[in-house]
C-alpha cells in the first residue's frame, strides 16, 4: 500500500511538471515597422499589424494553437517562438481565457550591428561570421499584467522561416520600485543567452542609464569581456560581478537612496551585434515630519482668534495635503476648514517643506473649554499627524458640572456664614446672662 501511494504521488508530480512545461501563452502582439521613406531623407510612416506568437520551450514540441488562429490575423504574422529559458511562459503573460486585461507586446524588425560605445566595442573586435547574421531578426518587448514582469528579447529565424529562437532575453521583475530615503535599493535585471548560439561565450556588456524629464546620465557600464568598468560610474552604484558572470544577474545595487535617484532606469545588455533592454521606474517616497507652533498653546478666552501653524518638512515627492480637526470634551472630532497653505520650499537634499496656517475663532466655533487640535498631512509615502491642546478660560456658558460645583460652593459658604452667625449669637447671650447675675 505504501509503494502504491508513493507511485501515485510521483505520477501526480510528473503530470504537474508536464502541465507546467506546456503552459506557455499564446500572445497577441503588434508588429510595428516603418514604411519606406518618400525620398529626400524623410522617414516613412509607421505601420501596425496584429500578430500572434505561439510560445514553446522545446523545438520538438508542437503547439495545437495553430489550429485555432484568429481570423483577423494575417497568417504571415503568426510566429512560432522557441524560448528554452521559459521566460515568456511567466504567468503574468498568460491571463485567463476571456480576460479583458491582456499583457502588452510589440515586435519590431531588428538589424544586428556593432556598437561604438567604449564598453561595447571590444565585443566585436574579432568580428562574427556573416553567415550567422544573415537571417531574420526581431526585437520584442513584453509587459506583464500588474507590472509583474518586463521582458525584452532578440529572436532569430532562418530567412523565410516562421520559427524563431530566442537568442537574448533581458528581464526585470521590479518594473516599479518605491524606496525610502537612505535605504539600499535593488533594481532587478537579468539576462539569458541561448547556449546553442555562436554568440554564447563571446562576451557581454551591461549598461545602466538614468532618465528623468528629458535628461539622462550614465549610472554604470561594465564590459564583461575584459572585466572593466567605465569611468563614468555613479557613486554608490554597483553590480554583483560574480553573479553577473555566473547567473546573468545584472541587477543594480544602490547603497543609499536619494531624492535625485527618482526616475526611469534602463538596463541594457549587449552581445556582439545585439542588444536588448528593459526600463524600470524608481520613486523615492519619504513621508513628512510634522511640527506645530506654538506648542504648548497659550490660554485663550472667548472671542479670541488663535493662530496655529503646522509645518511639514523633509518629504518627497510633491505634493502633500493638509487637514485640520479638533476633538472636543465629548470625544467627537470635527474638521476645521479655516486654514491656508503656503508654497513649498526645497532643501539642499531635494526634500520639500510646506506649512499650513490655521485660524481658530473661539466664539464662532463654539469651542467651549477647548479641545485637542490635530494637524494631518496626507502624502504618498504615508500619513502623519500631530496634536496640541487648546484651553479656553472664562467662557460664558458654564457646563452642568461647573454649575453644580458653583451651587455646592454657595451652599458651603451659606452654611459657614450661618455657623459663624450662630456662634457669635450664642457667645453674646452667654455674656449678657453673666452680667445680669452679677448685678443681682
């Protein structure tokens, strides 16, 4: 019975593995290319056609999806893509059948060519057999659901063939990254080179670039063939060089996040005559620190206007939203809207500061004896709040407790007066009796 149970479990595992290995998606993509120019140096318009990618991991495995090709797709735009690494079989690229939301996919013709960059040119020093380059090459970009995955591939097919093999793939699983100031940051990027390609073992180069609002800079560039870094390396940015060579892990490691690091990062991997790249967004989010002035608040009287200022400092990015509220003696909170907000100011480290000014009219707001005033700052990095106590004295409408206390004091005073009066009266009558006895 035990042997049967073991065999049963093994068979289930085998079936599961086989199911997983064949669960590669069928991807609908846009095939994008430029029309031929009209002469005079003018660039032709861009055309888009629907295309279909039938993904599989094994060249021997045939897909039955070809029997169910959509009627609105040109048969010339149906491609069989062999991806031995299985990168394109990720679950984020395979939504449930009938799902409205689908992964993004775009295919472009690609022309292999050498690069003139200092950290890439050593890859083509020895040249490459033109026979291998004489084929059909395509560059494809994939964006998974919910920003789980970003993949860029270079595929090759013999001229006239519709069966493409992935030669180079670059992947990131951190399409959108958020970090706090001063924390270490890891931007994920990895690459895979088809071991059956002549390019495998010919060397590689990794480049990280930063872009923000049209401006860019080189963060790090590494020539894996000669094991050299480019001179233009940003301070605090590095790679795990051992992991780059052993597993293709080209993730960028930033030792300390700063406000100026927010932006788009492009990870590009070069092979001889080829390149593929993925883009990642990094957002530095630091919540504000709050302070209230003055603190503590001075005592207020009915009819007085109390000015309170709340300052939010050291936050990034913009904007921040201010809210004010007061909690009375009954424990209930209510919002306050009689406040204004100043313009923001930027510090040397790139963080921002901003203030809010509250005017409290003690008589108009019917504050009674006061309460707890709270300033709230709502920010993408987190909501912060701070409070201060407001005490109002000499208010015109005493509470029930105060009224009862006043009645109690009046009764005590009345009793004390009666007692003193009775004492003096008794003392006077005793003296009169003694004087009358002496006269007799």
